[in-house]
C-alpha cells in the first residue's frame, strides 16, 4: 500500500473499530482533553483531562477508575501549588443498565486548611509523614456514594458517606521538603467500607502524545513530508512529559457496579460548581445556589475535536443521556472537510453519514462493550473480560493486538490511544474483530504513529498505579 493511500485512510474522520473524529487533520484527535472548551479553559481546577477504567490486575474482582483534573501542572509551580478546589464537586458516575443515566455516583468534596497564615511557605520544614505539622497547606476530602433512581422524570439519589477526613498527600516539592515522597504519598491510600480503595492527590500525568506536532497544523512528526506544508521527518516528542495532574482514583468491587445480567458499565467523570459565586472585598469567595456541571469526560477527545466551538460549553453542561442533541457532530463531522482542505493531494474522504462514529462513540461496539441504542458519550467497560496482566505490561495497542482488556474496552494507563486510532484509521476493516486479530496491525499500518509509544515514567503495579509526580526542584519537559 502506498503512503498516500495509507494517509488518505488515516485522515478519514472515523475508524471502523475506534472511529474518533479529527478536527485538524490526521493527528489532532489524539490530544488529551486538556483545555478543550472556552469556559473550562479558564477554570483548570474543574477541568477533566483524562478518564481511565479497567479491571484491576492485582484485584481482578474490582474495577479501578482514574479521573484526572487540572491540565499540564508545572511541578515547580509554587508557592501556591496546584490542588483540588474546595468549591468544586468532583464526581465519578456509572451507568449500570444501559440507559445512559448514572445509577451510581461517587462524590468527592475537598477541604483545605492553612496552619500558619503569616508565612508564604507551603511547608515550614521537611515533610516526613502525611500528618507532619510542617505541611502548612493540607487537604482532606469526603467520599459519598449516591445511588440514583428516576422519579417522575427527575433524577434523585440517596447518599451514603463512605469516608471523611481522608488526607491528600503534599505535592512533590523537592529534596529538602519532600525527601521520602513515595512513602508519604503511599500512606494516602485508604480503605473504605465494602472493599473499596481510594486515593486523591498529585500524580504524574499518564497521557503521552506529541502535542507540539499535533497542534502545528495537525501533522505527524515522523510523516511530516506528507503534510500540506512538508517539513523534515523526526522522532516524536512527548508534549505532556514532565507535567503533573491531580488524580482521583477509586477501586470498587465489580458486584457493586454491575446489574446482572449486564456486565458492561458506562462511566464518565464530571465537575460541578454552585450557580452563584460571590467575591468579597476581604479576599474570600463564597458559593451559593444549585450545582451546575461545568465539565464532563467519557471518551477522550470528544469535546475537543468533535463538538464545534459554539456548542462546547453547552455540551459540558449537558448530560450524556442527551447526547442525541449533538448527533450531527458525529454523523456529519467537520473533520473530513478540513482533511480535504489540508491534504489536497489525497483522495477526498466522506463528510457525511458517519454512522461508524455513532456506533463506536455513542453506543459501544456489539460483541465487545455495547450498552444499547441510547446515544451517550461514556467510557464503556465490559467487566466480564479479564485483565491481560499487571498494570503497565499490557500491549500498548489494546484490541488491535488482540487484548480485549484494552482500549476501547475501557482504557488502561498503558494504552497508546494515539497509535491505536491511527492504525485502525488506516486499516479499512469494518469489523472490530478483524482488527483485533491483527489485520489492522500489518505493514505498513504497523509503523503508523506519532513516535511516542509510552509514558515518560513507569507505572506502578499496585494501587493507585499512576507514577509519582515530577519533583519541582529537579524536573524537565520532553
């Protein structure tokens, strides 16, 4: 197959198996959901960046959900280091019966205290434990499980507090302040009733992608010669390397999430603020009124590259069960027209009738993680499929490599969403099972990628699995 044909298939705005649309050319859709909508871009503490869900390899009777917030945290960002926002309601929501409305939600509320307000210091000495008095700015949080039901069209819920006063670890400052950081952070892992584990705090951002090339007119650095504005080819550069994020990680027994006979659950994360925000002259802020969702995330990339600019903020405030309102963005996406414009030497790609996008992104894939006909952006995980091995050791190509425990069946930390989508795009097979048998991963498709194949830090094989955050004192990007 000639490269022109490969790229023509590549930039088609959907994949038979994983069809995520692309807004700026062949590679734009693989960027994580950092700063994806106008309003939330100005509110990083409430910005969902990534969502992961997988069966826990070391506790296979449980599901681990990772929700990351606060994009591209600079590790040396003191003296006011990044933290969760006390005025934000963070939630992880699970649909167990396929109607796209959450049946269960786990709510996280944070509380910040300052020990000594007469110093600029985040810590007044060396932090050697999670409760060290030298940690001047500390956060605790409460976890509440809410079981939902529909009552005359209104979603109502009954809450059960699972834990309160749970500590978050400090950020990773440097050798003088946090010399034994890994042990201190590990002590923030807590057990909750019912066999649940939880962690909330700063971690290395696990996403890996060549952001610099993606947003420079949407090129693939290794294949720059084929772009409308050809450049020299080069190795991929991880644009997220060296940055941190704030993670909420929860591990829950499967039998608390599914409704038998259903084994597939749909998951999304959200952040909400109260409707009224009052700024006082003394520097304090208070929030009042009902909660309003300001950010949500199921599949990555949707609001970034599928939803048009004028609808992005409305999409963030809507519910997945109402995603049929945005159906035209999936069936008639903007991407193909941009592709045809940016790559005039390539054959035109279809600009309408993209039912493949609807199937993969809004309903799940039959035989893998189908949840029903209701259109909803959810990260779908079939809990009947066993994990493939310890976290970080799975084949980065997931289903394309025959590992059904990988993307798009949920999303593991090691799943290389970038290359998975690229190879599926260039494949042309309409059957996801054909792709899983490796037919989408043969030459020349098996060399397609952004040149970034793994995270910049190794993952842990034990909960909470994400790598320790980069240290402020000694770190670098790329």
